[in-house]
C-alpha cells in the first residue's frame, strides 16, 4: 500500500513570494489533513477535509493561506504572500475519517522563508 | 476544549535504562489517546493508541502506555531503551465530538546515550 505522498520535500522562498504544496493521500481515505509544524512544536492542524468538503479550517490564516481538494483526492495548500513566520514543515495526513482512527502522515515539506 | 501537555521537552537516558515520557490531557468528553513517534529524517508514525477497553496498551517495540482517567494522564514507558529509540515522541488526543481531529502535544525529544 502506497503511503501519503507530498511534494516538494524542500522549498526556499523570499518573503512576499507565493508557494504551493501538493499532497496525494492513501487511496480510499476520505479525510485529509494539513498541519503546520514549527521547529520545537507539535503539529498544528490548519485544515481538515472530508472528501472535498472542509470540516475544520478554524486555524487556517485565511488572509494568506488557501487549500483545496478537488475531486476528493489530491490536495494543494498555498501561501500567498509568505511571511518569515511561515517557515515550518507542512505535513499532510490522511485517514478513514472515523473518530479514533489512525492518521497516516506524509514526509512533509520543509519551507524556509528568507 | 481539548489540550495536551507534555511536561518534558527533552529526556536524556542511558542505553538499557528505563524511561517514562509524561503526557497529561484535558477534555470534557470521552477521549481517544495516541502516541506518535518521529524518527530522525522520517515522518510521523503511530506508536500506540487507546480507544477503549484495557487501560494498558502496548507497541510492537516494547513501549507501553497506561490510560489513567482520574489523573488525566497517558504516560509512555519502556523498561529498557535502545539507541534506535532515539526520536521525538508526540502525545495526542481526540474524541467523538471532533470528527477525527487530533490535538498534538509539543513533543518530547528522547536521546539515548551509549
């Protein structure tokens, strides 16, 4: 079974530039999550999709971050414009979506904003 | 609202010594509890979880955690650690009301000295 795929693995941009991350979840997983993990902290949920609908985006900075999950499979997370404090690892995870079920994580994208 | 507190940001131990990583949570409803592990340069993966039933849960590599409702704790223990256990460990909580959303603690870095 293929795991959660993410690309790119690393990205360096200057502040005020735009960046996009891509995630392909495990086949058949209805729920997809994007997390932000700042160095020294635990993952923080940015947005949760159930199929192609948003379940929770309460911690997504909507003035600069956006995410979509077209057709309920792949997802993209975009930052426009980036700030220095957006430097972090962006993790994508997927699950079957039931309470208590395991989330499977991708390798993450390490973003450095200079 | 749910929250997770990991009291120790770093725990250094000698190889073959016992270790305990502490985790306390707060939630107003019945909870599901998880320990995730992040080995160096790898993605997050589930170590063990408590959903219901026996309060003592075990992983395949010798770790165990005990759900203590009265103390709202889910501490992780191993009687004898190995160099390969070097990693960051994250405690996490979820519940039936959160549609599989997981809240992570800030993590504990376990470093093993030979």
